């Protein structure tokens, strides 16, 4: 249904969106690249100049760097594991015939709509706090000494907070995919004599494969950028135990005002994210016309 | 009014050429049917005439005026879509009034025209309903009403009956034919159903892979198909096409005999055979007979015939009604003078 | 899974499902309950579950002592502003992609979505500096533009999928009926797309309200929305659990309500259609 007239109109109507996004992408990224090759500290702006890859070298060789990479990996993999497996189990549970499916869904999905600062502080104060938190009370109740979660196991605690926030997302996606599985397929398998566990393994799981892939890839993109939960609970500490790559760059930029190093760190983060994005594009692109 | 001329019209989508080159003349007031198998380009051709697609080459003229570069609304045509394309959020009244509203007509004028159209189409009781509350046939009429109020030079129909069940299709076919008689306007009708084509058309354009195979009146196409494609496409059940000995004997590469032009006999005939499937419809009987000489032949017999699976029969094609085709697929012209005027 | 199941099995499943659901939602429930407790009772040990002295003092205090409403207003302005701006830009873009097809549409869409995957830290420094140079730091308008930009791909994507569901023939009919492009959009497309547009708006308001990177980095006081306000409580300042709970409850209440209605849009919007 395209004619010359409608094609030119289309191009015109696309331009604002395209122009905005193009500028949004190119200008900041170009500047980041530019800064990454410079010595540029906002607190001492007179000392500037081209230093090529020095920022990158100092960033990568800083003591916090590799720890940050490891922490990032732990955070992402940890949250993925909890949300995908947990999400699958919860989705399977909710998919069963139960009374009150509506309210149950609402309760399960609620954490996703809580803004990150609120979620982080709820967990920090209500649960993890050794003196007043509920976990502390629980430990006292069974006779143990309260555990300082955020002090002793900062990364693990943050994984819990983030996983709690993202569990509903995984559950919702997997539940949607589950419910799109035609019952006829399962009935045919049953007629063919397959027991429930085999039906799950041979029919349900493969059907969910695409949904699980999507959950993993999309969550990874967002998880790589987690900042507030760390900022508000542990501030990256104690030391650098809960510092991720994103937090490291943020620290350099805002707290240390070191624009040059932060830019270099930013480029490293982009490279990491692009690798993930390529895989995501391939998964989505397949389904775009479906 | 309503005279449409196509010269050297071609259409390509990217590198795929859908319509290579078409010339066509449509006279004022004619009911023309574009018919052909799926993908033959008939809908594309209609959309080119409507202006919903640009031609890749050639010209389209309406009443002598070159409209090739004009927008659809300016061409003075109205279209009834396969899905009716009614505006679901508007009442029937507003659906029919929409084109008039777009043309900027007075409210009073719009009301009058809408009521007139509704009366003609028996929609007066439904004017305030939404399309979702109407039956298939009623929705069709609303679509037609929306086309009528525009008082177009010609009406375009894109497979309008495909979405209806068989019974409704028969009724709507009659209604559209009656509408044509009443309005006496040019109508171009696209369908893949050759029964619709045969019953409704003044002129049929048979299309195949973007090419016009033949243009003519329904009976012209029935009696004198110009090639194998048209011979096999027009007529239901399909003409029996036989190659090999029976064709060679008559001096052709392929011979064709319609099921209704073959005599059945229990005693003697040209092709002996055994009845395979026998379809008894009461008014007709269709027999699918396996013969050695001519393969499986479909034969139509009048009324009820007591022949069933396994019976032995003899088939003889009526010599006056045989079609002969050369190796190139073209029909060798039959002795037309003898055929004309001869009652079937 | 639509076969009849024994009442016994169903009861078991129901109990299990409700237990899991309540466990997951517990932190939220606990926060809401705590917001109505007097401060000392909020941190009582052992914890008081239901038998406390209900009070709304915390809510009152939060507004009086901290000007809560100002932050709330900023959140509203940013959420609505960025959504409105985004919709304005996205509707024409999504229209052209949905109804004037071409092989390039898919590539364009992919590119747009890819801009969302750019890590925010990568452009943190330049954006921060640009904001300082342009005097946009701690302004609502600056934040509205940034939040709009990060959500624009999702808005365009969602509108595109909704527009695609509108039968193209109806728009062609409008064209044949003499409607200009503007009339086509006004009288036919938009009324039919209203549910889709509403869903997109809903989802985007939620995303903008909860955005917790740029809203924290690019604001100090004037334009600070609730995200910034709440994150300021990261260091404890005396007894404040109940008040924090009240502030939190008020911050999340609007979104929780909207979230109830937007489950399906969530799936559509955030998975980019990869899961139906």
C-alpha cells in the first residue's frame, strides 16, 4: 500500500525520532571517546592534554578493576540464576488451576514496580539490618547471633535485592510463554504415553527455550547498569567488595570527578554491553516478523 | 462516464515483476470480472486502477483523463474491500457518511444521501449500530453503501464474497448483480471463483501470472477458450484434458471435453472404463471414470443415474463440442460459424 | 492445562501459590503496615505484626518536615512530561513504520532498540558535562528530555506493534474515501489506536517514575524527584523507619496501582515482542 506520496510522508514523520536518537547516541559517545584519551579532572581542569591510552591502562590496572569485573559477573549470573529458576517454578505454580489467580499474580508481580531506591532501602533497613531487621529477629528467635548481611556478604545481599525486583519480570514472561503452549500438544504427548516429567522435559522446556533466552538477555542488559541499589546500601563497600564495573565508573566520574578515567571505563562498559546486545539482536530479530 | 483504459500497464515490487504488460479497455457501465488463481495479479491490477499502488510503467485513463499519477481519492472511484474495511469505532451512519464528510459536504446533504443509500440497501434499521453488531451480509451492504454515496465513476470490488458462507454468497451475488442493473455503473470485480465470474460478468478478464490470457463474455470463454489455461480454468467441474492417442487421432497434442459434453453408455463408446467415485447430488450425477485410453475422466449426467463404484461404462465425447490444442497450448480454432446460434 | 482437576489437588496448589505470593510480596506488605506504626513500635523487638496503634502521623510528618509533595510533584512532571513528549515524537514514527513497509523498517527498529542498550555509565560524563555547560543541571526540563530519550525506543516499538494490528485495509478505505493524511490519522487511526496508545502511556509513566539513574545523577534539589529523595535516606538518621515506610508507601502507591492494569503491556514492551 505504498505510493510515492505516502513514502515521502513516511520519511518526514520518521525524522524527529531518528534525529533525536541519532544525536543522543552519537554526541555523548563521541565525547566519551574524546575524553577517554585525555587527562581531564574536573577538580583540576588546568592539567589537560592528550594522553592516548593512559586512562585505559590506569583504569584496567587499578586494584578495583578486576574485582569490579568479577563482582559484575557474580551479580549478573547470581540474579539470572535466581530469577530464571525461581521464575520458572513460580510460573509453573501460578499456571495451575488455583483459586484467586488474579490476586496471586498481582502479589507476585508487585516487586517489579517498586522504584529501586525504595526496594534497596526496604531490604537494607527492614531485613538486613542486624539490630532492627526482621532477619536479625529471625536469627535471634532461633537462638543465633544476628548476621550483618550488608557488612559481611555485601554482594550476595545485593543479589538478593536485585533478584527480588526482577523475579516478577521473569515470572511474567515465562508465565506468558507457558500459557501460549497449546494444551493439545501436551494432550497428544499424554496419549502417546509420556509421563509428566518427560512431558515437561520434551515439550514444555523446549517451548520455553525462547522465552528463557529473552529473559536472560534482556535482564543482562539491565543488570549491567545497576547502580542505585549499590549506591544506597553499601556504596560499593566494604572496601570494594560490592563494587561493580558500573559503580566503578560512577565513582570515578561523580565522586572523584575524574572525567578522563571515567570515560575510559565507560568505553569498556560499552564494549561489554555490545557483546551482549549482539546476541540479543539475533534472538529478537528472528521474532520480529512473527 | 466510467470508461477505463489501461495502456502498457506494468508493476514490479523491487526486482519481482508481478505484471509485465497489460492493455485493457473497459466500457462505461460494464460489469468486468478479473479472475484467476491466487497470485495471478488480479488484486494488484485492481489496486493499480484504484491508485492504492503506483504503476511501474504505462498509463491509466478514466473517461479520457490520465489518472496515472493521481491520488486514489481524486480518481472518482469507490472500492469495496475483501474484509469490508468498515470503521469499527463509527456507527453505520457515520461509516457511510465518511466519504461525504471528507469531501466537505453540508450536513443536510450528507444526511439525505446517507438515508437514501440506507433505503436502497435495506439498512435503515441499522443506521445507529456499530459494524461489530452486524452480520456478514449486513456489513457487506454497509461497505457497498459507503461506496454508493460517493457516486463514483466506477465501483471496484476486491473479492467481496470470500468471507461469507456459501448460502450467503449466493444471495449477495444476486444483490450485487441487481445493484449493477439498477445503477448502470461500471463495476470491476475481482474473484478467484469462476462461478462468480461466469454468473455476474458482462466481460471476463482471465489472468495468469500477471498476463491476460483471454478477455471475453462468459459464454465466449466457455465455448471458445483460447488456450489450455482458460479451458481448464473456466467451467466446473474442470474440462477433461487428454493427451496421447485420443488427441493424436484427432490431429492435436491435447484434446479437451467438458464433463457435460461426454455421453455415457453401458453398451458401447469410444473409451471403455470403470466407475471410481460416483457423486450423486440428485439434480446431477458426477462420475469419475478410470479409462485406459484417456486416464481418469469426469463425466456429468443429468438427474439421477444408477451407476456406482465398480460399474463398467463406455464414454464418448460429443464430437461437436471437442476442443483441440496444439503443442504450444493454444487452441486450434473451432468451426465457429457452425457453433454460433446452435442451441446447446 | 485446562482439564478438570480434583478439588484436593486444587486446594493444595492454591495454598502453595498463595504462600509463595505472600512471601514475595511480604516486604511491600510489611512496609505499608510499618508506615502506620508509631516510630518506637516500628522497630520493636520482637516485631509487632498487627496489634499496633495505627496512626497517620508518619505521613503528616514526612510532608511537613521534608516537603515530600515537592518531590512527588517533580516525579509527576517528569513522568508525564517525558511520556507526552515521547508520544508526540513516536506516533508519527510508528505510523510510518507500520504502514509504509519496507525492508529497512526492520533494521531501523532494531537500531532504535539498540540505543536503549547503551550502558548509561558510558555517557555519564559527557551528559553530565553537557548539562552543566547548558545550565540544565537540576532542571526538570533537562530531565524530561533525557528520560524521554531513554524510553523513546520502547514507546516507538510498542506503538509500532499496536499500529500493525490495525488492518491496513481500513486505512486504505479511508484514503479511497478522500481522507488526507491528517484526516486519516485523526478520524480513523487514532480512535482505533487509543487502547494501544493508552497502554503505551501507562507503561512509560511507570518506567519514567521508577527511573533511578539519571534522576539521581542529574538533580540536586530543585528538580529532584522521589527517586532522589528516597535514596537520600541511605544513611540512618535516628529513628525513622516508620517515616521511611510512609515515604516509601507514598512513592510506590501510584505505580503499584498502575501496574495492576499493565501486565500485558509490560510483556509486550519490555521483551520487544520476542515473547507473545
